[in-house]
C-alpha cells in the first residue's frame, strides 16, 4: 500500500512541475511578443539611456 501512496505523491509533484513549466513558457512567449511589437512600433527607442522599461 505504501508504494501506491509514494507513487501518487510523485505523480502529483510531477504534474505540478509540468504545469509550472507550461506557465513559464507562456509568460516567456508573451514577453517576446510584447518586445517584438514594441520594437516594431519604435517605442523601445524612446527610452532614455539607463532607463529600465518594465
């Protein structure tokens, strides 16, 4: 019985990790799209040197 409990916990942790990787990839993709659109619009060049745009 103990092996099934351990296997269940492992699968829950594995599923949570995969879910987090999916979210991270989604955020990276959105950030790249936002940066590409800013670059296309020329708004990225409006920043002063040393200014951080969030």
